């Protein structure tokens, strides 16, 4: 009986491990508080992808899986911080815009109060003047 066992190509096992870890890291990115673990996994993905790529190149074997794993690892490290930074700055800009709007509203309210006080003062002055003139 012959075994139908075929040995894997050089670098293929590291490349498959890199792809598996990349998929796991992508899943963990969307779970709160586990994003830190996904960054460590992404580092492992890059390491295993680079090892698989170098071994496959030395043995003149296909390098597609290793390149995909390496690209996913780099993407996992680069893209989520960019997304979180854009969300942070969008929220901060909205907060500043609301704060500026609130300060503008307060300034307008102070202007209205100042004008109301001025009108009341003028009305009182006019009333006092009219009462003085009406006295014989």
C-alpha cells in the first residue's frame, strides 16, 4: 500500500498559518477590547508571511499565499488605526463645532439681555419724563 501523502511545498505551511492568523486578527478587530490581540496577531502574520515568502523564493515555489498573508498583516496594522483616528477627529471636530455654536448662542443671549435692559431703561426714563411733565 502506498501512502498518498504529498509533502507541502516549501514555505506553504508558514503561508497558510499566516493566512489563518490574518483571518483571526480581522475577526478580532471588530470585537471591543480584543483589537490589541489582533495587532499582536498581525505582527505574527507579517513574520510568518515573510518566512514563508523567503522559503518559497529559495525553493522556487509559488509565493502567492505568502504575499497575501504579508499584505493582510500589513493592512491589519495600518488600516484600523487610520479608521479609529478618522472617527476620533470627526467626533472632536463635531464637539468643537458644537462648543463654538454654544458660545455663539451665549453671546447672542447676552446681546439680547443687554438690549432688553437698555430698552427697559429707556422706557423708564421716558415714563419718568412724562410723569414729570404731567405734574403742574
